[in-house]
C-alpha cells in the first residue's frame, strides 16, 4: 500500500511539472514525460524493497536524466543540519563516482564511447538507542538495460544528539570481530537454508580479521551484518543479512587452542593444486569455474590487478567457490627489471584493486614470468608461489596437448600445475583434467592448503615456494 501511494504521488508531481508546454515543444515534452514516468516506476520498484527498514528520516526522491546517464536516488532527510549536510555529501560522492565510471576519458581527457546507465540508490535507517542512527546505502547500476547482479553497500553511523558522524571503530568492543566471527560461522553452518548453501573456505572468509565484520548497522535487536551476493553463498541467496543479538556480541571469547600437527592420514592423502595465471577472463575463467563448481574442486587463481578491476564479478565468483585468489602483479611487468619504487607502486596498486573487489589485500603472489630475485622478494608482503608442472598451455593452445603434459608428469602428489585462465583451450582441458585427477584419487586443493597439509607449514610472507619445494 505504501509503495502504491508513493508511486501515485510521484507520478502526479511529474505530470503537473510537465504541464503548460507550448505547441512547438509538445512532442518533445510528451517523449520526455514518458521517459521520466518509466524511470520513476523503476525507482519506486527498487526503493520498495527497503521501505520497511526506514526507521529514521523523511525519504527524499531524485529522478533525473542527463544525456546517457539517469539517476534514481532515495536518501533520508533527518532534520539535523550537520548530519543532513553529510548525507548530501555522501550522495554526491556516489553520484560523482558513477559519472566517472560511465563517462570514461582517454589520457588526453577526451571522452570515450558512452554507455547508457542508471544509478539506483536506496537506503535503510535504524535507531539502536535514542540517539544512535545507522544509515545503510544500497547502490546498484543498470547498463544498456541490464541490472547488475551486485549491490554495493555502505554503512554510516551518526549521533543524533551531537548532530555528528561517528566511526564504526568507536562502536566496537574489544571482542567485536571475534564474537561476530564465532556466531556467524556456527549460525551459517547449522541453520537452514544457509548450511546447505555455504561454500568456499568459510573459516577463512569469516575469520575475525577477514574484514567482513567492519560493515554493520546497530538495530534495536542487535548488530546487523551484510554479506555481499556471491560472498558466502550462491547468487540466488542475494545479499544476506544476519542480526546477532547484543548478548552474543558481549560474550567472553575463550582462548584458541594451540594448533596441532597435521595428522599423518591427511599428509598421506594425494593432493594436487591447479593454478591459473593472467586472468580473470569473463569467458574462459567462468568456463573453468563451471567445471570446478560441477566437481566440487578447488584451484588457485593468480589474477592481474588491472583485470580484477575490469571483471570484479568473475573474481568474486572465484573466491565464492572456495578457490584461492592471489596477485600476479597489476599488468604483468617483469619485476626483475623494475626499480624498488616501481615494484612498490605495482604492489600498492594491485592491493587497492583487491580491496575494492574482495575487501582485502592479496596474501599470495606469483611473479610474472616466474622472475623473482632476492632483492624483489624482500619487497613483497605476500607468500610467493611458483610451480612444478608447466603445461605450456600458452604455447600449444590445444586442450589435448595440455592434458597430455599433465598425464605424462608421473606422480602428481604435492605438485603445483601451471596453466593460464584466459584461454578457451585451457578451460576445455580443465573439463577433462578435473574428473580425471579425481578418479586417480587426487584431492584438488589450493596452494596454501597444499603447503599446510603436505608440509605442515603456515605460509610465510616473502618466502618463495618454488620448483624444488613442490617436487
């Protein structure tokens, strides 16, 4: 009912604003009105999903179209001068970032080909105590008529009495992340429908320091956490919300038990690690992921930072399926030929791409061309992995040749196989190799899992795990 009333008022306003046009401009006006009505209907439909969670503020709606870009924005007016100014600033920042993304320019500042796009912005607002406001913004893009499957979520906190923004850190106790991690892991692995849908290395993804508990809203019932689509569950789950009662967040955490050595039966299991460089590629990498998902297998992807930025959905799917995602530099430069400053800049630029897409820095690295002299490795804040079986897939571009190399390599237990995630022939070879290796009794694991399970070692930053290590 509330949605219908909102739509009626919005449409009435648009019709009134578009009245009084001259005869010469009537055709243009009618066309403009039609576009605006269509946009408004889209906006109302999008905003409706957040209406029930708007506890604070009066909704302000923006429906605008400028050239190839359209804006469907809803945000609250709180009635506090400084808070409202800050909210306006946030909305402007989101809008400016959208404009920059969909109005690309070349190095000379000249605009490139334009893409028709719509910015959707909705919100939820929660009042935890009398004066504690949590404001959650949901941002979605539509390009060329297709709505993105991903929603970007940002949370901001305000003190209504002081008319000021407060940091998320100031609202967290000493055991905040640890308590959230323990509760979330137990809940998702024991409760329907989550226990049957959770995938990937959820222990790693839900670790206290993994960054997934930095984004939260304080509600009357507890601390509300948001988990992105494809983060822990298949895409059909959408954005997953979990409210943890305040009593659970205040529990005392027991000291973790000391790590026990890897049991002999695990060390003796046959394990092999498939690795893919140079990606992601939306076609070839997704074909590889389809195979891994079908056979419940894991692999490691060493991705380029430039392509992580370009194809974030593919990277998120890699991690969502329990695969390990590491760095292969930003754009495949030979690190042995770079200066210290150039290496540092590349590492920082790649880390920024990972933080934007996965919310974390890469923990593992494979140097382009396998080149990593001593002076280079000292600058890398990651574990460094090479390989022990080179399929030469980049050279043959032939699925059968790739499979033959692997089959002729002999005992693969503890080995790391090098491939590249950008070729259709490699994806085709993967479709043969994965079931073949499983039938041979191999468990397909990530490189970190291989080091931990076969060698009983926690991977170290700056150490090279190379040919002799995996022989």
